[in-house]
């Protein structure tokens, strides 16, 4: 009996100690980068009413854990520099060393953002030169959840070295490296990207419920989730393994994925990956996603602004910069003009430029026809950094690609005027401008000829169209287009018409293989 009493007493004491221990959110740690020139939150947990003291760079802050055992303070604005030591003290003490202050960007999206440095062009050279002690890397573990999570595990801040860099986001790294060299300040990069993820999985559920005008979208997803069973998943997995063992004959099968806990269901990735770091001080976000939403370009134009606005609202930093890489290109060039799910998705992304402090990098000229993960991520880093230097940092450099501004019909020709012209238009690699098509009132497009007539104007014509009414450019899965500004930024794809497109009115989630191929 006495031993039992001692055991219970010790158990209660251990429980008290655990409850009393001051903790800090996992995103904070040694080697982290804090965003310069703004007040950055620090938060964690402790016993109810426990007093917490935080010190860094000669500053001291005090707070008390609330009735839920949570605490939060805001650091005063700091200039770029370091290293600093942060001490968080309650009944216990936490010490974080080698903290820098500089610029922090979150790198997010799907596989073309997740694509690693070691799998990109010239990876051996890039890794041999990857000794940047003031570039710090943090990768958030990929956890899907139907409910918002507050913790992340098994990840720490690391200085950029040939050993820490190989599996980090290539687009994120090349972007950050350019900024580090030009701005001359420490750079923090947070990798929160997940291959094969859909747009809706990165959006808070309540934001979709409140802002998206098509409730059938979530109703459809919820129905699919109830229909999916463990047996269906196991049966499909067996089929997939058998197909692989047989040498992958016939129609391609997708790898097994449990949609209930995967990276496609609405809010799953937001809850598990983004929510735990919401509020960490950042400069902005770079995004590369879209392939997971092909066939739903029109829907993308409605959901994408909802995602950006919901992140901004929850982050509490106002309209922080949000820049994205437009989806690239794939498949074979079209023999004749036709509909394109890739072009419709690009258009859906571009419509989101109506939001403040947003920007778009064009990548369709770097896509690989037989591989969705194009390897030239260096160019994406260059274009992203140009955009950030132009828009976020005020450098005298053009970061925006030329875009369609207006059209004028002159007889059997159409004059297209572009904006964002820096050094003037030119045709890359040939004297012939490629990529334009034209249509009359019958809406039947044919390839058209084009001629640059001024720094920002192009004349479009075709001997097959006597009375043209519309022009499209690079409207293809794999555009054969070559119009650039002389600063090497490609002209963005566009259409002058407002005729119905294939993805218009598609509001439901796609009935993909995860359900269709497993419901037998």
C-alpha cells in the first residue's frame, strides 16, 4: 500500500512538472530568422497564470499564461543583423542561439515548389557552392488533418550548407539566394510545399464555406469522404502493386492515396501544415501550384483569392506580398488551335492579380513536354526575385512579364497593345513570331501571323480570316510561342474573347481515381 501511495504521489508530481513546463511553438528555435522591421509574435504554452520572461538583444518582455495555458508576446521591431540569443524563462528555461534578423519567406504549393535542389539542373555545382551561413532553412513536415493543428514535429532551422540543402525546395532556394546576395541581409526560407496537392486543401474550411458561392463543392467532397472505405483503399493498393509487378501495362494507374487523410481534401494541408505557423513573422509568400486543379481553371479564379485572403486575415500582417509561379507546360505542341485545360488554369491564376500585392511569374517557356517537373528552377528563382525586388523592395528593375492590355480591329487585322514593357518586344530564336491564333464570329481559331509594329504593339492577321474579332496567344497545354520583352521575361498567355471555356461552371471536386477506381 505504501509503495502504491508513493507511486501515485510521484505520478502527480510528474504531472504537475509537465503542466508547469514553459513551451514555445515548434517553429521557433536556434538558427531561426526573424523578420526585420516589424513586430514579430512569439507564442507557446505554460501553466495557467505562470509568469514568462523573454529576453533577446537587450530587450526584455514579460507575460502571463492565460486561462487556457497559452501565452503570446510581440517583439519590438529589429533591424537586420545578429546573431542573437533568446532566453524564455518560466519555471524552466529555454535558450535559442544563433538567431538572425532579416527577410523571411514561406515557400508553398505542390510538387514544382517542393522539387528539390538535388533534382534540378546543375545540382552538383549548386550543392558544391551552397555555403551560405546566413540563409536559414526550415521544412514543415507534411501532415494532413481534418482539424486545425497547432504543433509541428521533427523539424529544426538549419544553416544552408551542401549537407542541409539537397532536399530543400529548389525554387525557394534560388529565390532566396538571389535576395540574400542583393539585399545583403539574412534570409529565412520556410518550405511548406506538398506534391500532388490541390488548391482547396490549402484553404481553411470556414473560408470556403463563407466565401465560395457554390456549397455543392464541399457537399460533394463530404459525400466522397463518407463513401471511401478502408477496404476500397486496400483493394486498390493490391491492384496497383499487381500492375507495377506486371511491368505497368496498359492504362497508367495512379499511386494509392487515402483521400480522407491526403493532400487533396479541403483544408487538410492548411490544418496540418500552415495553421501551426500562422502568425510567424514573414515578409511574404511564394507559391507554385495548379497541376492538381487542371480541368477546373474557372473555379481556380474563385478559390485562389479566397485562399490568399484567408491566409492574410489569419496571419495578421495585412496584405503581405503573395507571388506565384504560373503552371508551366507539358505534352506536345498543338497542330491546330484548340481548347486547353492548362491555358484555362493559367488564366484562372492570372485573374487573381486583381488582389493587392500579388504578382505572377511566367514559366510556360521552361516546361518539359514529357515531364511535369521541369528542372530549370534557377530561372524561376531569377524571375521570382526580379518580381520581389521590383514590387516588395522598390528596386528599379522590371519584374512583371508583358501582359495583354487592349485590342483594336483594323479591317482584317487586330492590333494588340501590351503593358509592363521594359526594353521592348522581340521574337526569341527566330524572326517569326509564334503562338498567335485568330477567329471570326464563328469562334473557330486558326494560326495567325504577327508583326511587331512598335515597342508595345503587335499586329495580328491571317489570310483565312477576313473579319477577325478575337485573338489568343499561347493558348495551349504546350505553347509554341516565343514573344518576349528583351529583358527575357515572356509575354503571358491571354485571350481577348469572353467565349465559354471548357472549365466554366465546373464547381464540384473531380471524381478522381481515389473514388472511381476503388468503388468496385
